[in-house]
């Protein structure tokens, strides 16, 4: 792994949680952060790359609302 990849893998990726924790039964997503229950439950175990992948999905989810 090169230095850049190592730095990205070790970075802290903040949760998108905004403390509006209500699951929408129609979408299966949290109305506050737009993550699925599985994504929320797994967040702390995700690697930084996995967290960035979830974060990349959020703008498209927001547009569908």
C-alpha cells in the first residue's frame, strides 16, 4: 500500500448522523442521515473506504425524496 492509500485508509470519516433518528418505513432509510439500518449498525466497523462509499450514496438518496 502506498503512502497516499495508507493515509486514506487511516483517516477518520465522520458519521453523517444529525440526531434525527427516525426510520422511514417506505424508504428503509433514516430521515436524518439517509442511511439504512444496516449502514447505521455497521458504521463503526466500516473501514474509511466503506464509510466514504456510503457517504457517496447520500446525495442521490436525498434527490429521490
